[in-house]
C-alpha cells in the first residue's frame, strides 16, 4: 500500500502530471498546504514570495480534472497496520489544518504533549522537506539522527513515534535525492530511503516554465 502525504504541486514544472501520478500509484492521498491554497482553503498570504509566484502559475496551469482530483484527497488518515495504530498527516497531527511545522525535537515534544497517551503510536508527517524521526519513551522525547541517506529504525511496542518522511519533490536536508519511508509491519521497522532521478532535467523544465529561479536551483542541491 502506498501513501502520499501532500504537496504534489507548486514546486515543479508538471503539476497536472504529478497529480495524475500520485492518483495512479497511491492508495491513500492527503492534501498539503499547497493543494489547500489552490482549493481556496488557505490564503496566499501564508506563503513566501517565491511560493506566491509559483502558486499563480500553478493555478493557471492546473486543469479542471486535476482540481477535481485534489479536492478528493484527505487531510489526515488513521488506520491499524500490524500492531501499530497509525496516522498520516501532512503537518502536525494535533492540528493538521493549521499547517504547523515540526522542525525539531522542541516541536516534536510539544506535539507528543498535545496528543494523549491513547493517540496512535506511529505518526507519519512531511511538510518540512527534511527526514526526521522522534520517539517518546518513559524518559522523554528523543530525536533519532537522520544524517545518513538510508536509515532503518526498529519500532518498540509501547513507545510513540513521529516519522517525517522528508520530500520527494524538493528535499531540503542537503541531499538532492527524493526521500521516502517504508513501514514493515512484520519486522516492526521503518526504513527511510532515497532514490536518484534526473534532477538536472527537472531543474531546466522549471526554468523553461518561467518559474522562480531558486525553485530550479534548490532541487539540484537539496537545500
Ligand atoms: Fe507543506
């Protein structure tokens, strides 16, 4: 089963194709803040100047069937996978439609505090564009270093986890390769991985569309 955690559009030269691709390969689809803006749920003022320029182009470029498709995506999704009650959310799980960022251990600690002990043991998020893992045990909230391009974490029953899968469209952790996460319910583990792609062509296509230059540059360096 494949889960998409939101923000398929607004960073790239092919928004319609991205929406179509997500729809084709994903069983669960969430909308992120960029889809929410296109759907009129949040104001453009929330975004940076670069994102505002990109949003203007994306809104003009998206066809009606893409709009219809993203309007069918969910804000969050909750289910049981193996022994893990699991939640998927683009941003914070405690307040998914306020689009709060969980940038580090401080925000993760607050997120654990805001959600009760009965809350799901496993939460998958994105939004910051950087892979990260936080866990809560009896001694408090801990951050698991995610500096390597691949990482496998054994999930321990009774602990709670927030897994940020990073970004497939615009990584910002210094590695240009798209990131993803795999939950293995038999091994009780989460694998964070990367894959290679033709970032140079993707970058050139962004420039060809007249989109902001820094969108084209940052995907080459993952910054
Ligand atoms: Fe986002």
